[in-house]
């Protein structure tokens, strides 16, 4: 995925974008929105904050920071090619990222590949599910036909999350330690939030 993302150029998301807001079990308010050009430092802070285990489950290697090309791709949205959602808490007036999810399509409209990340300490509160469901809604609206993801065989949370949202799992054709999640995209059974409107961001 990193290689594919590195090939893509970019367009900034507009300053005012749709969002979804809800409350965690502890009452704190979480907001989901599209990543913007000025999120680079926030995303690096999120990645730096991860435990080695979470970092490995997401990136399959122990990187401590995102390489510039990947960071650049994550902070520029164009729904036919790449889109990143970030989840943040407002902590003393600062947006502190606690999760992100993205898809990238290198052969629009046939397929896109997704990945999810929730910060340690916020697992199991429904954030991963919100991220994935919103990504599906946006990709459907953008006209993408299938969504896929690669996950470690040992990643029970991601296996459960993918299957609970209509993905089928199969062995990765080349890597024994990976599974592939696959879903033919169609209007989902869940209600899409206003984030689905991100699909109509202007094409490059
Ligand atoms: C995978 C990940 C994104 C899930 O996010 P999350 O916010 O913890 O997930 P949710 O709270 O939405 O839970 C989703 C479902 O998984 C289940 N789940 C959570 N942890 C689980 C585990 N260890 N084993 C089995 N099921 C688990 C939850 O019970 C929930 O099921 P339900 O909806 O039927 O109740 C998160 O754990 C994470 O960031 N992990 C590290 C990075 C990673 O693995 N990324 C995926 C690579 S694509």
C-alpha cells in the first residue's frame, strides 16, 4: 500500500468538510473528518504514540514515523484515488488524533485498498467500526466497485471487524502470514453519515 500511495499526487481537501461526531463510553466527544494538508504533524504524533504491537499490526514493520511520501498521500484527499479519515479528541483546544483509516485506489473504479488504525487506549470502543463503515460509504458513493485490505493472520480484532462488516477473508496469494479481506461494494445496510459527501470532492 505504501508503494501505491507514494505514486499518487495530491489535491487539498476544502477547508470546510463534512464530519461525524459522537461520544465515547467515557463521555468524551470524538470527531471524524477528512485528513487535511495541515494534519501531517498530528498524524506523525499518532504514529509515534503507538505501541510496537499496534504499529506492527498496522504497518507490518516497526516503523516509528511515516515516510514523507506516505504522510503526503495521507494528508491529501481525492476520493477516486485516495482518502484518509482522521478521528480526533479536542484536548485543551488541540485536535489530538486517536485514529485514522484510509483507502487508496490505483485502478479506479475497479478496486480500492483500505487500512485502519486506532490508538492504544481507544480500542474496543467502536472507533474502528466507524472508520471502516464510513470508508465503505464514501467508496460506494465514489463509484468504487470492490474494497480489499491486507491483515496479519494473527489480527483477531481486524478479522472480526472485517467479517462483521461484510468482508470475506481468504489467504493472501503471496504471503503466508497475511489474509486478504474482500468486499463487493454496494449501498451498505448501515446508515451512512454526512461524511459520504466527501465522495464528491472534485476530481483531479
Ligand atoms: C483493528 C482495530 C482497527 C479495531 O479497532 P477498534 O476500535 O478496537 O474496533 P471496534 O471497537 O470497532 O471493534 C470492532 C469489533 O471487533 C471486536 N474485537 C475487538 N478486539 C477483538 C479481539 N482482540 N478479538 C476478537 N474481536 C475483537 C469487537 O468486539 C467488535 O465487535 P462487535 O462489533 O461485534 O462488538 C484496532 O484494534 C487497531 O487499530 N489495531 C491495530 C492496527 C490494526 O490492526 N489495523 C488493521 C490493519 S488493516
